C-alpha cells in the first residue's frame, strides 16, 4: 500500500546475531518511521527520520539503530538481537502532520 | 507510555448493528486519528479530527472528539463482516507535527 515495501517479511534468527530490516518507499515522503507491535501494547515508536541522515529516537529505541542514506530507504538494525526483540515491525511514511501510511510488516522471531 | 487507550479491548456484534469504540488520551493534542488493521496487515488510516472539531463523518464512520474530557469515539454504523479488524486511535500528543502515539486498540468482530 502507498508504495511501501518491507523486507524481509518473515525472519527467524538466533540471539546475538545482527539483523537488518529494510523499508523502501516510492512516494518521496519526507518522514519515515519504525514501530514494533506487541500484544497489549499497540504500536510503539522505535526511531523515526525527518530527512536524509536525520533521525531521532522514539519511545523504545534501546537496542536498535537506524540509517537513512537515501530518501526512499530507512534501515532498522538490531546489533545483537535478543529474545525480547521478537515482534512484528512496521514501517510507515508520512508528510509532516499528514496521516501515516504503513507497510505490511516484518515478523521477526529471535530464538 | 501510551497516549491513547481504547475501550473496550474487544467487541463482538452482529452484522447490521452499530459498533462504538472509545479512546481516552492524557495530554493536549492538535489532532486525533483512527486507524484500522486487518489481521496480518499494516494499519490503514480512516479519519483525522482536529482539536477544534467536535464531529466528523466519513461514509459509515462517525468520529467525535471531546477535548475537555480528553476522549474520542468511533462509531461504525450498519456494520458488516468485512469491518472485522482492530481499530486504533492515535494522537500527536501536542507535538503539532509528525510524531504519532498509538493506543493498544479495540478488536472488533462482526458476526455474519
């Protein structure tokens, strides 16, 4: 939807390994976001970007880093994955205070 | 901490009935939004209501906002089985910009 692609869609990995999730947009929107969704918590903001090379922390940023070297790509990295990072990760894009458009998520399991 | 909290957490109704979901929030806002999520998919924006608006309609959706009570409601009229989904309210928490804080959602099940 809205030209957002998340990859991979599913991933299983082991504790302590690095993991990178990719979000790619074709809408040329300025803002990009990474959320995690867990039962009972709704969506919680991990990091967001307000332009190329401009990023900031969200509510649950510990253990995650991001990079945005191009307008269309926003990468989320788990440097050393832990079981508590098992979740469904969503990328979203928007322009300023306009509604966000979401990708279909990446289901990440860390064993 | 969550800005918006939906009530009820789950709702089961018959097709044709109306569904009402409520959202309460804690801090001042500039706008409040409602999103829908079908199982296994991302969220889809339904409607945005600004702090100076009291009611807004979109098709079978009606949203109200009471800033004095810090609450909003989403009414879906004449529900259909296809309305089965989770519904989330989201606010800007007064940031006036792009950061959005989501509640935990209401799971709606519409029985055919």
